[in-house]
């Protein structure tokens, strides 16, 4: 299959401010590094319209239609590979770079767009080698360009739905029934945002309630009062970005102090930002609005008292969980769904049940031989960008061992 060129020029997105469909498209364009301009419709219009530089348009498209129109790859070139990487975050992209540079025909299958959780970070300042920092989106762009230079195929908007062992091969089924086979697989799906199930919040996702979307929505928050729920680094970075546009940003955190969960350099910047307010020991227990977020019910965890306050945006950063339900019959997972590997599979030196080989699992190998795991989706991994990159590189060494000797 030939690789089309990415359309050059500005894409226009026309749609109502509080439409979840418009939000999804804005988030996709932002994370995909597509130059676009969003505007409100001049007349009543429920569904978004996307106008492309070549004069064509799509009415109420899904994300994959837009990706294909832009020239992004959504279909594989082949059915068989040396290495299939499931997940295009830092661990997966690193593995693809090392695998392809060492002669493995490699494809990355990403259910959204490359970058993983890192692509939601407005600026990463503690990654070695970048003293001035860089955005997660910029880091993803650099890694994608490097991978493609080595011949890696990168498929976007393609969820995997089933993985199975078939003799010496491993096979994955994609959401449209397409099947890919390979000598080895690497699971690097990372983690997804943990949802807030407070009453009223789920129906307003994309209409004032957002997950990791500060970069896509910040400019639309100009002059507004918005809330950030969470006390980690991602929450701090989002608050600082939103404070450049919003009238006031309120950080709500379960802990008694930001220093318990957030890097000190972010805490100090937040303290110096006059329009950021921090409310410790507070959380959101409800949301209200007619088609868009209008108010939040905030609870003081120290007293149990609640109050309803006007709000036009809630950005949620309350942790993450692995997306591994589709692997439940294939690889062993811990109670939270993270994939077990290496020594975590053995007990008192005994091989795991149903393990078909005489050797022990390699360090990053799952309970299915030839299926490896790296990054945040792995049990007991260190949730740091540099660690994910390191595991992606290390996984390729294990993969070569497997290909050579089984």
C-alpha cells in the first residue's frame, strides 16, 4: 500500500463550543499536530463540519475518516511482520525504532494517535537531554519521525480486539476484523484516564468535563472559571496552561498539600501564579448543566460539607488504569489489570502454569511466550517517561532472544 502525503495547509473545524464531537476532533487535531482553526457556526448546527485545504469537506465525520483524509495510515501494508507493537506511546515508539533499526519488519498499532499519556503534557521539563523542556506532542512528533525513517509502519485509530497464539505465530485482530501475524508482539498500550463517576459528570464529558484535554481546550476557556481535579504533575501542568487564558483556575486535590504528589518546581510555579487557587482536601461529588457544564458540587473532605459553585470547565486528572480487558484470556494480569511478566510469573522458582517452554520467561515476557510487555501497562513499572523509553529498548533485546531461540 502506498503512503499518501499528509495534506498541507490549515484545516477548519466548524461546530458548537459545547459539542462532545467537536471536542473529540479538536483533541485529535491537537495531538496529531495538525494545523487547524476552530470556529462557532454562524447558524444553528449540531454536527461538526471539517473543511480541508483541498476544498473538500466532511459532515459529522468520525475520527478515522478524518485521519484517512489527512493521509494518516489506518490500514496495514502486510499481514505478517517480525514485530507487532500494540500501543504508540513512548515505550512502543522506542521499541519500534530499535526493532526496525535492527532489521525487524515492525508495525505499531495505536488505537488513538501516537504519544500516549505523554502527549497530554503541555511541557516536560525533567526528561534528560532537553534542558529547556518540550511538549509531549513535540516529543511524540520527534519519535514518530524517527520511527518512520527506519521504515516503521504506524497505524492510527485502530483498536486491537483479540490476541491469540497460533502455533509459532502470534496473531492480533483489529476492530474491523483485519488480522496481523508476527513472530513476536509487544504490549505497550499504556494506561487510560480513570473516570470520575460523580453524578452528572459522565453525560457532560466533552461539554465542559474533560480528561487530559487542557492543550486542546485552553484557548476556549478565556475569561472563564475552571477547575482542575487532581494533584499530580499532569494536573499541575494543565493548571498552569489554563491560567494563561482562564480568569481563575481552582485546583482540587485529595491530599493535604500539593508537595505530597507534585514535583516541587511545579508547586513553586503554581504558588507564584496569582489566578490559581489551591483547595486541598476537596473533591467533586456532582456536576450540573443543560447540555454543558454549568456548576459543580464541591465537597470539603475535612468537614464533609458541600457547596454548589458555578463552573465552565472541569479538567480531570485522578489517575489512570490499564486497558487490558481484551487480553484477559491470553496473558496473566494482576488484580488491577496490569500485565505480569518475567519473575512476577514465577513462584519459588517454578515456571508459571501452562508455560510450554523449559526456560523461564524473559524479563519482559508475559505468560504467553513471544508476547512481551513494556511501559506503564506492565505490573510494577515505574510510571516515568524515561523508564518507559528504557523498557521499550530493553524489550527488543528480549524479542531478539526469543526469535533466535524460542
